């Protein structure tokens, strides 16, 4: 679907189309009973993050109740199916780490087989025993009716700019916090705001395609750096909980985490160089010129 503004629509029409399009797409994804269910679940969760990003984009034109209710609702629906994707990803993270360090996967065969078994158990529980996809579909159909009657989004940049400014400010705050409190939890908070901003820039990309396209690529790259670091943190916790004591494996994790954090800091300083007012003002200028054409 078109995850961006168009000139032939009002801002309200574009935002409503994006909301309802993402909801319909998730209903379709969760109705997918093919062997590619893992990809469908992954795409569905990505759409939930986009939905929550769009809520943040137009938050200033929504009532506090509408924003809070739907933000929490989409978060909780995503959590219902999160276990399947999480258990799948952790296996990929471990295997990729071993391969990138030229380590034989066979040495960790028992651990990987155990993780795969847990993945299949999780898959069976979520898809069949609890039938969570159907539960989510039912809730999404109700949400669709509400977003078909979306509260009015005004035809002015502030309707979008207020949300962009807030998310940019939060991202800049957490970037600075990672230096004094470099925990995976703080990095994860930073990543959430980086990812929200990436999605917000995708939506307004048409106002200056070439410039904002470059920005979306860079913010996606930054999100990936921090996301990969967080995945390694989750792997580390899993190994500790399973009493795995392979020092070589933990050294590999720590080394890769250090590299990813260094990459994230370097790129983050570049992307968050401006203050929030200057960053938003530049986008507002693009928006006004686009509207005048």
C-alpha cells in the first residue's frame, strides 16, 4: 500500500487511507494460512509499529483518549503474536553470529535444536491452541470501523510537524542518554524513537522526494544498528538463563555489540545534529513548497 501523502488527497484523506490500509493489510496477513506464516506475522508486527507511528504523527489533532486507547490497543494486539517472531529471530541471531565469526554451528547443535523445538511449541500454541491470529483479526475489524470515522486532521503542517518534532526530540534525548547510561534498555528506547521517525519521514517523503528518501535510508540504517544490538542482548539473556557458560560465545556477542553501538553513535550524531526546531522547520519549508506546486 502507499505509505505516504499524495497531493490529490487532503492530509486527512491521506492519513485515513494509511490507517485503514494498514489495518486491512494486517487482517489479510493474519488470514494467511500458508507455510510463510512467519513472514506474515513479521509483516503484521511491522504494520502495528507503523500504525503506532502514524498515531504519534497526528497526535496533536487527536483527543488524548483516542490516541491513548488506540496506541495501547495496537501495542497489545502486536504482543499477542510477538512470541512466534521472537522465538524465530533468536535462532537466526545465534546462527548468524556463529557464521560471521567462522564458528561451526555443529558445536551448538544441541542448543539450536532446543531453540527450534521451543519455536515449534510456541508456534503451535499461538496459532492453534490459542488461535491468536483470529482474536487479533476480530479486534482489527472493530478498529477499522473506528478509523473509517477518523477525527478531522487539519490541512496544515503543524498537524504533522508537532508529531515529528516530538519524536525527533525524544530520539535526540535518548541518543545523549546512551553516553551516560549505555544499557541495552536505553538503546532500545532510542531505537523505538528512531524507528518512529523513520516511518514519519516515509509518510512525508513526497514533499521533497530525493532529500527525504536519503533521510529515510539513514534512519532505517540507524534503526538496524540498534535493533541488531538489542537482539544480541536478548540472546545473551537467553544464554544466561540456560546456564550456557561458553566464554568464547559471550566474547563474540560483546564484540559485536560494541561494533554496533559504535556504528550507531557515529551515524546518530550525524542524523541528530540539528535541534528539533531546526529539523522540523526544514521539513515545513519542503511541505509548503510542495503544496504550492
